[in-house]
């Protein structure tokens, strides 16, 4: 059973599956924050805006992100998002590469991790 004691932050590039994972976690009672760090020039915006107790980073490649969201962007745009996400990636509690996973598999990995997660006091 999820805990009301901690907030789950979810971060990653556009099209990595953030909204889908958050929906799956919230339906199970987790408190989640969708962190749009990929759009911010402030490297630790994820911490300043929501300061989650646990940070999940969803990674996906440029081709997969582009296909999922039918994004009209360049590899340079994707690389810029990765640069903006570097601080969050370095501080993530869980990193999931979503390229070859179904939404259910991504949720299962997150739920497995969260079932044993103990936030720092």
C-alpha cells in the first residue's frame, strides 16, 4: 500500500512516459508530481519546485520520444533536454529506460522500487 508520507517526482524527456506512469501510480494512491525539468534552464528546478521524497527518471531515446508524441523536433532539441535533465538524472533514486518497455512494465518497475523505498527523515 502506498504511503502518504512521501511524494514521488517523475522527470524525463518529452515522450518518455511521465504522464502515463504518474496516472498508474496515482490510481494506486501515490502522491506524484510531474516535473517539467526538461523545459527549465534552472538545473535543480525539480528540487526547488516540488522537492520530492523520491525521484524517478524516465529515459527514452530520441526516436522513441519522437514516435510516441509525434514530436516535430530535432536531435539538437532532444540533446538540449538531456542537458537540462542532467542534474535530475544525477540525483534520481530510480532510472528506467522506457524504450523497450510497455507502460505496464514501467509501472511495475516503479511499484517494485516504491514498495521498498524508505525516504530520508
